[in-house]
């Protein structure tokens, strides 16, 4: 039986193609899609997870040029104040986890790349650490969640690429109880590191941050929903950080 796995013949492991989300490839939800993984066509982990390249960073910068630019997407702080690139779908994701997502999202094997611009936002170092350690998460707008929920209950599942219009998108920051003592001092306007800080330059927000404005970002809801779902499972004790 011929199976389209989106790569070279089974004799040679396929090369990992950089996927910047808008690929038009589809596996048509072939029930035999996972079969090549049982042979010797698995992509080596080192090809799935390469160093976050300058080119990938440039793509993120381009996507955020009309939004937060290089500033923190939550606090609006300047890039010089320890703002870091932060992945939504974790960079430590295993090959079989990416494979399952490719199948569910209607993509060919080896085309989902964690360094897609739509999977990366910029955060201050402390917020980055707290995000990666499940202290807070993002929720898409309710109508976006309903679209994906409806699609997930249909068989076969529709091509998820075409479910929602192009961004930017809005997200709600939701914090766990571990952030009860945390305060967000968000910058007003577009500050620079050379500007003398004044009290009126900041807006303070306290747990549970209900009055924090919605966060506008280019990151795609698919990645956010995947990250948020995983965090809910971990917080409920239903999976671990290293679960596949």
C-alpha cells in the first residue's frame, strides 16, 4: 500500500522542512498516515530541534513589526530589559508529539517546526520562566475556542488551517494561585531604555489580573490551545512535563 508521508522514500529518513505554519500540504487524514513512523522514516530529533536561528528570529520580528515589535507582549517593556523569545509549543516537544499534531492539523510529516513565527512571542525573562513553568497561560477569545471545539468533534476533522481568519489575535492572561504575590507593572505607550521612568509611565495590575487588557499578538490560536491544554493536564496531575 502506498502511503504519502510527505518525505523521501522509506529507505532515507526525510529531511525536516521548516514549516512557518502556512504550508498547503495535507495528509487528507489518511488512516495509514502514522504507518511510516513504524519503519525507519522517523526524523532524527536533532533535525526536529535545531538552534533557534537568526533567520527564525527575523521572521518573528517581521510578524510583530506592527504590534509589540521587540517589546514584551505582556508588559510592553523595551527589548533591552531582558526580553526573550518564548515558544508556545515547547521546543522540547518530542518527534511523536509533533507527528500527532501534524496528523491532527492536516499537515505532512516533518513540516511542523517549533520555530515557526506563529509559535514564538517575546516576554521579559521572569514572565518567560513563569510561562514555561505553568504559572500562567493564555486563552483565546471565546468564539475562537468554540470554532476549534466544534471542529474537534467532527469526523473527519476539517483542515484546521482554514478554521480562523488571519491574525492578529487577542488573548486573556490567566494566572495560577502561585502568582498571588506577583505584580505586573506594564509600560504605557512605547518606552525606550533611555527614558527616565516616571510613575505615570506604568499601569499596575494585581492577581488575578482580571483588569489586564487583552493581549494582542500574531501567535496562532492552534499553538496557544495546545499549550494551554497541556498545562491544564499538568496542573490536574494527568501528565508530566516530559509526557509525550
